[in-house]
C-alpha cells in the first residue's frame, strides 16, 4: 500500500461575517495515485485546494505532509514543501519565455545572479519529462493552451513537487490535447508523484483517476474507488437524492413570432451563417466541434465582431456596430469566459448586476442599484451573503446567475448564452437550464451555444449544427435522436429538417 503524501484532517474554513465554506472536510492522497475531487459548485472544492496550496489558512483542522503536521502560511512555502497548484486560469507570464516561467522565483544561481546555463539545462530536462515538443526559449503567449498546460506541469517538476493539484485542466482543452496531458499525468504517477485532480466530467475521472473524494456543502461525503463505483452512486453523492439530472421535459410548441432572423451573416474566419431564426419563447441550441464558429456568431450578433449580412430584429434591419448598440436593442450576451468577459470580479455583486442598466447614469445611488439587484437575484435562487460582497467570492454557478441577472435587470429580451454551463456541476447546470426554460416561457428568445449535446438535447426546441463556420443542420430534438445530431457534428453532414 502506498504511503499518504497528503492528509487533510477535519479541516474547516469560515469567512466573515458567517459564511461556512468548509466543515470538517477530510481527504488523503497517496504517493503515485491520481486522486480526484468532485463536488457541486459551492461544495468547498476551491477553498480546500487553496488551503492545501497555502493561499488560505484553515479556521480549524490539520494538514499533514508525509505524516508530519504542517502549517502553511503562503503558496511559496507550500511550493518549497513540494505542493504545487496549477490553477484553471494558468498563472504563467505570457510575455516571458517558457524557461523564465519555469524558474520564476527560484532560478538557479548565486549571490542574486542567475546561472543561465544551468537554468536552460534544467528547463530542457523538465520539458522532456512532460513530453513537450517546444523549446525553452519559446514565448509562452505563442503556445497553444495545451502547451501552456504542459509548461505549468513542467514548472511543478522544477520545484520537486510531491503532489500536483490540477484544477479543471480540461476546461479549455480539446480531446487530443487532453490526451497528451493525461499521458504526462500517467508518467508522473509512475515516477511516484501524487496528483489531486479536479473535474466535473465523470468520463475523465474514469480514464485517469484511482480514487475520488466527493464534497457536498463543505463536508466530505465519501471517498470511492473509481473502478468499482458506478456513475449513479457518484451523481447521488454530488447532488444528494433530492436533485435530479437535466432531463428532456415535454415542451409546448413555440408559437411566438420571429424575434431574430439571420438571412445571411458573413464574418471573420470563414463564418457564413444563413437561414437561422429564433422566435419569442424559443430556445435554439448551437452545437459543433471546437472552432465551428458558434462563439464568433454570437459575438457578431452582440456587435463585438465585424460582419456583413442581412439580419432582422423584430422585423427591422439590425446591424450592430458595437455592443452598446446591441444592448440598446435588447440583446444580452453571457460570454464563454464569465471571469474575464462577463464580470468585474473584485467589484460588489450589486455593481456587476446593474452594469448595463446604469450605463447612462453613473451617479445612480448605491441604494437604487441594490434595490434593482435583490429581487432578480432572489428569483434566480442565487446564494450570496450581502449585495456588497465581491462577486469573486461566489461559486461558479452563482457567478453565472449574476451575469444573467445583469441582462434581466437591463430588460434584455434576446439572450445569447455561450457555453453557459462550463465549469458548473450537475446541480448548478439543472438550475441554469430550468432558468433558461422559465425565461423562454416568459417570452424571451434564447440562443444557447454548448459543447454538451446532452444539455442542448434536454433544453432546446431546435438544435443547429455548426461546422467550419457554417450552420449545416437543423434538428427538432423531440423527433431526432442524439446520434444523428452527433454524427452531423463530427462528419459535417448537411441536413435541414423542415
């Protein structure tokens, strides 16, 4: 039996005024294993990871490293002790070379002078260990996301990491890129390194994980052996018995007039969309492989990308030159990356929620902004402490609700949602799509782009397949089966149901 590299024993964390993020959570990670961490948004995963990485101090409980109790006061101290954290938003410096990033803060040398030869040698060795095919002198900003991920793993190795924490590494990788990261993980595990791996995707855990610990409501529910535990047991542990997965409900036929009609839209990177309508009260899904043009299409409709075309909004010509024009026309975009494009993370919740609606009255009183925010957040079942709380303190699902609240408060009637469930757990996804359904029933026209076909299949009235910048297939999910839609997505087959 492998020894425990890391033991988390009865750890709790309370944030002022009285937000309990963790309550007596426990976990043990063995040398040479991939230990997965699962849990709903708000279950306490991020807080636990930050405590292990030295970014937060626990309110109560003990951490043991190789069986010895440790008190971590900073990430730098945790790194010196062999704990390395790779965040979902990689903390690399894009303008520096790979080599400089690998040894940032711990470059080999003496008396403040860097030994460049030794650094180059060690960088090459670390890159070789992760199977990288790029050079140490490559600038990080020129690398693909997958190669940046490998750079972050290589940096952990330059610090002699005993345990590497990987937070949602697959969020921005395609399948080929993810497989190369998995290959590196398997090699590191063979060398005795422990990996603590966080993901929402059960398929990934099955492929890479040995054991999985589930958190719910800040507590440890159970640790399971991956091979001998079915999906049903894991899902039940994550969401509890009272929550159901997203399932296709019988949807009333859409009878509303056409809200938005795209007769033709030509844009950058070969975007060429034609004959796409969305009616009031309709949820239209966009599916397609990475790079199929879904994001470019939604950004064009929102006035963030230039395009040529013929579009009608409520029967009138519509050609937004910039987002402010689209917003004034009643269009709202929930972007793919809520953290960098949808929110001001360190601003209060109420400021984020009222951003578009307050654009013309910057002197609006704070009390008025809070008045506008509270009922909408309540109607979305958002969990938060106070409206003055920084939005960065909320779970991913609740951050997404603040982004949606922003457009509801502003009165948007055409909602464009780009990968709205990315990074959300099963329960939060169900909440999100119930909300989308409610907004459509209240008369909104909704377009949802998602890589998760099952979600679109459950939630949409119509699904369009995008392939290499074109909309090639239109399906009614009440009569078309998933495999047909999936086949069109992969093969790029033309098909339009009438």
